[in-house]
C-alpha cells in the first residue's frame, strides 16, 4: 500500500527547508550545525541494541551514530549518507547527515559511554525485524509493532500493552510512545526540537495559538512559516490550529504554513530557548505550565514496593526510589558520591546528612548516568541547557537542580548534588513561611514602598532565597512588572520574568540589569551583588523609581550596608537615601517536640540571657541523643528562621552618611528596637524551641 505523502512534508530539495531540523524516516536530512553530544538516554538505547545483537561498538569501523531518539525510535547520523554500517533497519530510524568532524566527536562520545551502559536493563524485543518496512492502517498496529520489535522500558510496555488492547489512537498512547507511533504510521516529519533555537520574535507571533494548541512557529522564510505542533496529521484540530495561527499572526502577505509534529514538552523547551538573555516574552509566560511538566513521574504505591537492596532491582528503579525518599523525607538535597569502591547516597534532613543507600561501583556508574540523564547533562562536559528536572510524586510537583562536583581520575563519574528547589512553592507568601509575625510585618513594611533598595544577607542555606521568593510572590500582581537576574534560577514564578546569569556566555548581572532598566520594571531582584558594577546599577535603579531586592554575601545586615561603600565604592550619601532596610537570616534546627528533654540552664547560659535582657526561664530544653521515631533518631524536627531586621530611619541614615562602621550601625538599629540575630536565637532557646548548641554553632561561625 502506498501512502500519499503528508502535506506538511517538504522535500530536501526545497530551498525553504529549515537547514538543520527536519526529520523524516525516508530522507537523509542535513544537519550542518551538527550536535554537541550524544544524549545519554539515546546512547543507552543504542548500546542496548548493540548488546542485544551481540555487536561491540568498538568493532564497528564506521557506523551510523545515534544522535537522538523519539521514544524507542532512534535518530542516526553519518558524514557519509551512503554508509551502510547500520545496527538497525534503515526504515526504523531517522537519518541525518553531519560533518566528518562532528561525526568523529560523537563517535568518541559514544565509545566513552559504552562502559557506563554495561548492565543497563531495557526489556528486549520479542520478535526479529521483518525484511521490509511494514504498513499500518491504524495507530495501534504501529504501537503493537513497536512493542514487538523495539527495546522499551517495562513500565512503558505495561501501559502501551493496555492501550493496544483497547485499539487506542496515538493520542491515547503513553506520551513516550505517541510520537514514535505517529512517525511510524504516517511517516510524517517529526522535529527534533532540541537542535533548534528560533528567534524570539517568531515564537511570540501567536501566543494564543500556543495557549490553545501548544503549537508554535519556529522557522520562517519569505513565503512560508513552520509551525511545530503536537497534533497528529489526521487530527481535525490541526486545521483549526493553522487557521488560528494565520488569523493571530497577521503576516502579510499570508504565508504558507508548514507543520511538523513535535512532542509537547520539546515545544515548551523551544520557547524557553528562544528567549534570548531571558528577556520579556508573552509566550514564555504561557509556557510556564508546560515547562513545569514532570520529567520524572513517581507513584507512591510503586515506590513502596521497590527494594533497593535486592540484586534484581534495576538501576532505574533505584534512582526512582532515591528521589522518592528525598522528597518523602522532606530533605533539602540528595548527595551522590563515590568513596572506598562504593557509590553512596545521602540525604540532608534539616542540615544533617543521613545515609540512604550504598551501591557497587558498576551500579553507581549507571545510577549516576541515569540521574544526569534526567537533567539532560552529558558526561564529557557538565554544561547542559538545563540542569533542572521536575519530578511528580502523586499530585506534587518538585523541582530538582543537579550539580556535578568533581570528576575523578580513571573515568569515574562526577559526584552529584540534587537540590530540591521548590515543592509547588510558587505562590507561597511570607505568611506561609511560618515566620514570626513581627518579621513578616517588618518585611512587608519594606516592600510596601514604591522604590528603594532592600538587602538580604546570610550564609548559604540560611533560607534567604525562600524569603526573597515569598516577598516577590507578595509583590506579584498583574500590574506590577517584576524582572529577576539570578544564578541559578531556583524556582519558577508565574508572571515574573526571570533571567539566568551565565557569565560564560557573557550574560552578566551587569548586562542583564542594564537591559532591565530599558524595560521599565517596577521591581528588580538581583540574585547577588558581587561586584562594583552590579552594586552601582542596583543603587542607580533603586534611586530612579524601582524597588530593588538584592542579596549580599555578608554575615550581618549592617555589614552589607558598609560593604556597598567600602568594597563597591557606593557613595554614602546616595546609599543612605536609597536604602530602605533589610535583614540577615539564619535557620536553626528545632528540637523534636516528642523527645526534647527538660534541663536546668547552666550559669553561663543564664548569664548570657540576662546580658541580652531576655527573661531567664525556670528550665530549658535539650536535644535527646538518639532522638525518637518521630524525628528518625535526629532529636530535631524541622527548622525555624531567625532574623535581624534593620530599618533605615532618620538616625541610621545619619549614621550611614557619617561613615559609621558596621558595629555602630548595628548599635543604632538595635537602639530602635531591632534585635540582633544572636539575641533572636537565644530567645528561641529560652522558649524551648531550639537547643543552645544550635546558637552556639552559628555564633561561632559569625562573630
Ligand atoms: Zn524525637
């Protein structure tokens, strides 16, 4: 049976064809810009095939190299379009033509990864390949074919088998299979969106079309516009989508609209990539929800059935278990490192590390690679587009940021830290942070002002970002334009235009802030003031009608004020005018309410309380060594923030102008009723909320 070609397909001869993006099974498409790396997942799928067929990649002289995959379907590339060394049937792959140079890099990449892939478990195909490409009348037939002939994960197999039994269409298939089915059945063009970076003006042409159909323009010639859409060629909504696009984009003369099928999440990522330097984009705002689609979905019931210690538990399941445990234990981060011939996974609960699991070296390699793969990070260079991934556990969405630390000799994969960034935290207000009421009202007084500079200080892990985000959420109203420059962006906030600083690419704080000022924002958040230029622009912006929130790496808030002058050369009288106020912050581990132990205060403790004019309680509480079941043996449960607020009033303003040092400024602030952070910590001790050792700890660090 011969199928009429899809109308959305252009021939490679067509001069209007985008240079490096289209993919179709029966054509070899040029990829002049090449690609940087073989994605991990793609490499594994390919290497599993090699393993299954008994081929070592090293024994192949000049094979087609996998550069991507659409579900179980591999995309292969070669510098010589006539090369024949192909592990899989030609008709089951997408083919690309790349430069020889690029080919050699990718080949090396792939060989490097072969070792990592040993022991990876994908379910094997049950039937061997037919001699020629089959034809399909229905989507589910194509699905059945993939189930029989391709390497797919067992969880996907279960979901897909049920869908095939119900003769489901591609749209009803599990997402990992949807595009592969379309591709196989319709032989339609499918775009590997990962390769392209369209101009922002183009992706923003029709935000409503994006909102309704998840379809977006990504390439344009004089006569044609290319639209990426998740809608199948036989989906009636596709025509509607094109009409909508034409009506909304209003391009004159009316162009021909070409469509290609692309996965929904890739379209969303495309939009994110198109916003150069993170500047304003209406479409980007609309993409928020898609960008937050989970990269990894976990099921609580299934998680409980995973035993990571059993030998036949796959690495994929182990990684799922680890990530699940990190979330379920309310941990801040998961640490994966290698020591003494073993891989070790630990979680950080309230600032203390707890071991979750140890695995053998070979398992460690695979788990490590799988985690990096979730965050789309390559092995050879830890520089990927996004080091974030999103995980859904039941109904909760959680963002993780993956950081790689050291690469050891001997090709050992890097140590990884997965930081848990936000648990659906968007929209959290100051009042949701369980802060003391006077802290909340103090900060609200600062941000109520229309312009000026607000400073937040504290060491890493003191929760200052959480406080700042909550303040932004309070400011986030439809008529308030908020721009942020951050490194890294820790949480995505709907309606706020967030930009990632990337010094390697020349996107510095300074550059971002200068471009912000041309965009007339009301509020600007500066991730960190760390040089003169940034400090200068921050103060300028604060003095010219913008509310500027910034963090500074100092221990005290008074220290931040003097630092702006002493280290960054800000004029004192200008500073005294624009500075509204600020805070420094620490997090203290709270005593477990179930097992904390009453005790008598020591003479030293009582004296300290007296000196700071804190009423001395008849007894205090201490942490119980070994804890209890409620606190998993830690003796502490959760954390509480303590803050030192500083409000710039008449006296303090004079102090700043008159060259007072940090200590003197603190004194002025405390005289106005603001408490020092030490006093705040001790008050929590006197209330029986924290152990004295907690305060002792941060006091030693700071003073
Ligand atoms: Zn306890």
